[in-house]
C-alpha cells in the first residue's frame, strides 16, 4: 500500500521544532548498554496507557489542545489489548519509532499513516504538558543507573554468558526509558535486541537485575531448550518455566555479584513470583536442578532435563 505523506501546518512545525530542543541525543554508549530518552517512543507508550485508563490530567491545556489529545487517545484504544512482546506489529512500531529519536517529525518513519498523523498531532500537546517531566525522570534514572552498570555490569554479563554458554552482544544493548513500559514495567525484544523500561517501576539494584534479565532474552533461546527437553520426555511443563529460569538466574547472579561488594540484596523473583509463573514448589525445583548450572556443576542439557523431569 502506498504511504501518503502529509505536510505539517506551520504552527505544528513550530511547536514540533521545540521538541528537538528537549529530545536529547543518545547517551554515550557504555560497553554493555546505551540509554535513550525518546519523546516519540514515550508518547506512543503513554498514549496507549492513557487509552487503557485512567485518563491523563488535562489541566493547563486549551480547549483545542484537549480536543486534540482526546482524539488521539480514542485512536489508541485498539492498541490497548495488543501485546508489546508477542505482537509483531507492535514490535515493528516500537522499532520504527526508535529511529525517530531527536527528529522533529515522523517523515520517513515506517509506520501506518493514520498512526503517524495521530502521533504528530498529539506531540505538541504532549511536549507542552507531560514530556518535560517524563524526560527529567528518564534522565534521573539514567544518571543513577550508569554507575551501577559500570561497577557490576562486566561481571554480570560474563557470568550470564558463562551460564548460558552464549556470547554477549558485541554492540551495546539499546535501552529506552519510557514513562510506562507495559503491564510489567519492562520488556525486551530480540532481533534486534532492545529493552524498554519504566523508571518509576524499577530502580537501583532491582533495575540492574531487570536490565540483565531482559538482556538474556536475546542471547539464549531458553524456551526452545526447555521445549525440546519436555518433548523428549513427553512432559507437559508450565508455559512460563523457561521465563522463570531466566528470572531466577539473573536474580541469583545479581545477588551474588552484589554480595562480593558487601551489599545484601534480595532478588526480584521471590517464591510467590515464581509460583505464579510455574506453580507451587517451582523455585525449589529450579534451585535443585538448575542452580548447579550456575556453578558449572551441570551442563545445560543435563540441568534442563532434570528440571523438566521434576514436573512429571
């Protein structure tokens, strides 16, 4: 289908140009991650969240701005039930908007024309009412997180790569800070590897753990490994078992790394969390059969085979 290019009204051009002054360039790339605060991607996530409810506070907006914003939120309602992680269309929108960082319009961005027009019409209102605070929160998070990554990141990346017998990505994994990042506050997608995280949901050492948890989605096909082990034994395992193993591994290795620095840390996935993912007693099964892999005492196939067998 041919994509139609719309010209922007002069007043919109003038307002959108202002966005460029507050949309920062990407943070200097660290060895492991590059952090971003992208106005377009934040607007996309925020509009979807507001369409889900509750609505945003429209104080300080003119009648015309309110109408523009409300129309945009109404447009976003069909996007609410779509899955940010499993819906290829939603992943494509996110990846396309990543390329709009620092841009004054969405010209050349490969998304649906109606969506593009809606976002460009919403942006002046977003920039006036919400973006300055969202951007401030994103950069405060980045300022807090970068020293933690610098201090613990190399050890964590090496430990995870060793456990999964994998190679850590050669290039820094891009991380976008967004005011909201789906129902769980963070999610990762692959090909290319990319992490989206909300600064209000995860902070400090927990955010450090979540960064490395989300990263592992792109370095190891653990779901395939678990599925193959289950198929060979003809065992029905919980659908989220591989995800639970990823959570446990990142949490345990983060706790170990912090302990070497004299920091007492409790990993994010507690017993209740893992039980929700893969049933009662799931954590005990992971600890018994998979945890030895973290110490190099079992191979990946052997550990997963034993773990799967525990669900007979």
